[in-house]
């Protein structure tokens, strides 16, 4: 799916190449297994039943598992098979579905785009994080202004937008103009041979609703995306920034379609090319050496951090739950086993200690970006949770505590098989191999 390789290094090591392919096959299998486990968990939660008002909590749990775990992963698997992996004038969602159409192109540098947008009255959106996600939820519910609210990630050229800008409408975070920007790959040309440096997708959020394909809570966009495209152009032309616009008529056939949230979209197919290369930026005139140099350090994805945290919490909960059960049934266990109480305590401590140390060591290694540790931990958790979910479906209905623990295990599998976790840990492997290669050279 997204197996990234270092050909120059692996060409010298046929065994390393075979290992890399084997780990990629295992990764893909576990990616699919996460979707199956999500569906099984949804079935277990639904089997819990609704007999009292308190059990409505389980119906909410069924919705959350289905909408935020199972359906997105299923879409990701299926869209890998049928959605083209080349430029067709459409972005893609994180689930692999076709997203908003590309309706703007730009020529210039990133800082010139930012300067032009800010002079035109736009503000840059905050990056997506747990804090910003919680803030936009509370702002939408309480109708509070959040001018820098994050936008969901859309993907073009295999990566999410480099940055995004927006304009809030009447202080209501549910309604806003927004546009995402992607840097074009070096030497890349538009269909027809025109060279541009940036592509963008601008749409208008009209309300908050449910996605047609995953049932997740999301923004719903206005269908006529040409109106938003023209609004962006108009604000740039009316601003003090020096921009020029050339329109490529009939860049694509005019069409009606749907985006990744199921919203109708239609366009006339024209593509404006905005030239911001003459926009002056505050640091213009400084030498290149005086400008700060930013290095992409490969930031640890949130999915890896969440998985490690869940594992630590699970270990503490499992040890605590086991000690409670042993304390309650200890006299019966001593009597039935015939062993001394001291022997049983020592055996229990050794077993719990070894299991805890192994899981903690694997979790720490995953947190540090060790790909083999991620795969090992995934195998252990997947085998364990598959058995538990199977028993919960065919035998006794699980308790709320058992259900919470199974949900946590499925969340670990889901997080560690996410594309961000896979790419980051495999990138760490490539980095370590490259460093060893340079060291021997």
C-alpha cells in the first residue's frame, strides 16, 4: 500500500529487500485485520443490547466504533483498489475517498502566498491537534468564534495540505470560507504542459452535519464550488497585494459529483492561475543565509503516542484487575492448587512482572520508532483481541469493563496500522540504515 523503500541501500542487500517485502505484506495484512476487528467490536457492542436507558451508552459506542474505526478503514482498503493514484484534479480524504476538487493554481513562494492571503483578509488555520479539535467541537456547539479553526486534512501528491487559510462568517465556526494549498513536486506540469508551483482547493463550509459515507460529524460544503473559487480571486484582486490572474478555460470538463463527505459539488472546469511572485514579503532584501533554515525532523505521529499511552494504561488496569480477582478468590485457589500461599504469590508476581516488562519494552520501542517492535506488538495484540472478540460473540455477553478493555486493544491495533504510524516507523528504519551505510563508507 504505502511501502516506502530505499533502493540504493536495499540493492546491496537482497536479504534486507526480502525482509522489507515480508514486513510490508505483514503490515498490509494487519491493516486489513484492523478493519475486521473494528467490525467485530461493533457487533459485540451491539450484542450488549439495549434494555434500559443506561444501555443507550452502548448504542453510542456502536456508532463511534462504526463511524470512526470500521467504515474509514474499510473505505481506505477499497479505495486503494479503485481510486486512481495519479492527478485527476481531485484531492483525497484520509480514508482514500475523492475529496474537494482542485480549483486554483498559483505561481510564487509559500511566504508570498501567505502574505497575499493575509492582506486579502484571510487567516491561517491552526494545525490539527487534540487541543484544536476539542476547541472546534466546543466552538461549534456553543457558537463561539474560532477564527483559526483547523481544517481536516485532504491529500494531493500523496501528502496532506502544506497549509490552509480561512474566513469565518459572522463569528460562527460552522460556516467559513477556506482554501488548502499544496506545493507541486519538482518539475511537475499540469495536464497540457503548464508549469505552476502550487495547487489549491477552495470550498465554503455551510453547516455541520454527518458524512454520507462514514457518518462522522463533519462540515458540509456548498455545492457550487465555483462561487468560492471566484470569492478567493476577488479578495486577492481587491487587496493591496500585487497579484495577477490568468484563467485556463475548460481545464477539466464541467461536472457534478460528490466529495468525501458525500456533499454534492459542481464546477464549470475553469482553473484560475494566480501569480503572487511580485508580492513583497517582510523579509524581502535579506540574504538567504540570514533566513532561518527549517529541517523536517519527522515528527512522531499522534497515533503512535496514543497507542503507547493506551498500552501503559492497559497494563496498569490489567495488573490491578488481576490482583483484585486473586484477592477475592485466593483461599479457593490455594485450596484447589495444593501449593503454599507464598509460592502462588511469587508465581503470580513473576508472570505479571514478565508480561508487563515485555509489553512496556515493546511500547517504548514503538514510541522510539522501531518498526519490528511495532509489528511484534501488533501481532500479540491482534491474536489476543481476536480470541476475546470471538468468545464475546459466541458466549457470554462481556461486562462493561471487558468491553472497555477490548475497545482499547482494538484502538491500539487501529492506531499502529494507521498510515501515519507505518510511514513514520518505516522512515526511521530507512534513516538508521542510511546512517549505518554512511558510517561504513
